[in-house]
């Protein structure tokens, strides 16, 4: 994501373990698809493995699963699927799709028994999905007004489109999802909320694509490289939609615009993309507003060949808040990422450690939201592998710095907080003197 193109957040100071799958208890008959395997696929796989979604093959029917039975066994036994990269020693997460040892063993036993179909009457109720979405059917879909033409080769500057919402009252967003029309070309997408009193990109064109190169003044150019605007949500490969708990929602103020920021990559095939965002509104005003903040370090220099280069960033919360989730972001040299709380006595509590995978940039939602008091010190740590042993490394001979393209690097630890509903992002960062 673009250098420094992040909303203002905390004051910054730079500075997989699993138990083996166990055999299922001895039983008189082998597992069958409808009774034993289909429930696992519905709960853990079909979010991606269904027609029209990102996975390369659907796993919705018996014939689908039988065709790929050995591959399913191999990927689940190795824990490569479902994808999940959090170290289980740190934290519990509500969106962990990992299979239990018993479920892995059930799939293995089904495959070893030649994948019996069983009785269709044993099948669980069909899973209901909103066509084309992983959130409930959106109340509103907002699409970029014009498609963006993408070349077959070369770098593509960050591309923006501004879309007026026309909202005449504040809107509370319970769930949202970004859907690129050309996923293979989207490195990331961010949808920003520009309230009516914001001067950000006010000289930019509305309703058509533009880049920083189209800006004609110094201020306009700066606007295309930095914003303190709030964020509706982020999309990256492997990321999941936002779906906030009851009583929590994001706010789009009346009269706001949505600004799409698109980072495209080329892959040898020219294409067009017209990304859209689907929105589900809250049925009633929430008790708490969700804010997406970040810890980011822009000043690192990774030496050529460094196999485990460490980058840190610190910040303190200006006011009380409830911590909800994390979204770490790095590029092709990303290796690990960690979020910590530093307690008053200097002890460090790790909240999340991720074995980072560039092609599966996932959110990690706390199973139990964590209340944090004003002044809580947070730390994010990223490790980078710039060695020739990193199979994704574009060039281990290069010194690597922060930059927008995938051959550059980033170190950003997004996190979501819940605050009182009447507190917006700018109000949250007003630091109050402690009571005497």
C-alpha cells in the first residue's frame, strides 16, 4: 500500500505448532460424504470452495469432493487447508477455520475407504450464501463508476475513484465486503470514508479513475500520498469481509464520499477491473463505533541477503477502547508478524503471532474482545526474509525499503477498536489529562 497513504493513528516510535492428527475411534462403518464429510466442508471450506468464489474448484457436491478426495486429504492432513497462520500459543480467534484432529482423521478415513457417498438423507441443511457475496445480501452495492484498464506488463500507479454516497443521514455499517471484478490483478484495495468537511483530494476528479501523476499542485500530490480519513475496510488476497458483532458498526456520515484506492499488479494479461463494495446496514444505531487504526514503520532498511530482519513500532492508546481484531500487512519478504502489549512493569504479552503468507493476508478476530485503558502501550514487530532461501523474494541482492510495489516492502499492523458510538476517529485521538 502506498508510502504513507494511511490515516493518522498512534504516535509512532521506531525502534506452526499443532498436535498430530489422531485416528478416529474404531467404528463399525467408514465415514460417508453426506453424514460426516459434507458438514466439515460447509463449515470450513465452502466460503472459498464454491462456484464463483476464489478457490480453484468447488466442494459443494459429492461429485465435487470425490474428484478431489486425495487432494483434500493431503491438504487437510498437512494443515495447509483451511489456511490459518496464527501461532496457537498466543490468543484465541473467533474466525479460526482450522480443523480439529478428529475432523482431519474423519476425512482421511473417508478417503481411505474409497470415498463412500452414503445416504443423501443424512446431509445437513444446505448452506445458504448470498449470490456473489460472503456477507448477507447487501442493502447497497457501490461500484467504481468507471472500469480501470490494466496493461499486461509493468507497474501500475495507485489508482483512485471517488464516489459520492448521496447519504442524507449518518449510516451505520454492520457488514461490508470489497469485490474486485479482476481479482488476479488486485494486490490490495482500500475504501476510505471522506466526510463532507474533509479537504482531502477536493481538487481530484469525481467519478473517474486518477493517479498521483494526474495531480497538478503540490498539495494535490501530497493528498494522493497521505490521508487521515477513516477507513471502511481493506481487501487483500485471502482477507475476509467485515462483519461486526451486534451493537457495533462503522459509521459513514451523511454527505460522505467513498474513495476507492486500488493497487493493481500485472500478470502478463491485460484486463479491466471495476471493483465494488457491498454494504449491510445496522438495523439500529449501535452502542459502539468501530475504528480501524494502525501501527506502521516507514523508515526501515533491509540489507541484501538478511534472513530474519526485525522491524518494530510502538504506540500508546489515547483513550479507552475495546480491541477487536488484527490485520498484518507486509509484502513478498514478510516472514512473521506480532502484536504485543507492553505492561507497566516492562513485561510483554503477545496477543498474536503470525507466520506470514503474502498470498493469504488474513484478519484475526479475538474470540473475546479485550478492553484496553488509555495509555496502553502497543508494539508491532515484523520479520523479513531477504535471503535467497525465500522462494518469493524478487531479488535477494537488493537493499529493500518501504515502497508501494510488491518488490518493495511494508510493515503495517492494522487493528480494529470499538469506542463509544458518539466518538469519531478525530475525537478518539484527543488526549485528556488524567483526573486529579
